[in-house]
């Protein structure tokens, strides 16, 4: 295995500061990388709803919560009752 010289010096320095071997630092780094990759692949899929319309609904002002909060609450209530019936 060949490592970039700068990276190798950093790993050796880290190992020395933490009273570890060069090999143990590399092994831990590789384990973390593989675990992170595995976690990314097993994460639950989230569907993102994308609106492709021409703009906001008439009367909705994003700076005024009172114009859009009731719409969101109604959508949430509809979704909840739909899932509760299933």
C-alpha cells in the first residue's frame, strides 16, 4: 500500500500523540469508513415530494405563516387519517 507522504506523516503524528501504532490508526479509520458506508446503504429511504407548479397558491405569502400554516395542518390531518384508516 502506498500513501501520500503528507498523509503518512499526519497518521504517524496522530498515532504517536495517542500512543498507538500506525497500523491500528489505519485499521480504525478503514473500519469507520466501511461502517459509515454500510449505514448510508441501510438507511431508510425517504421520498421527497417535489412541487412542479408555476408558483405559490393564490393568497399564500411565505413571510406570513397565517397564510400557509392552515394548509399544511390540513394536509397533515388528511395524511394521518388516511394512514389511520389503513
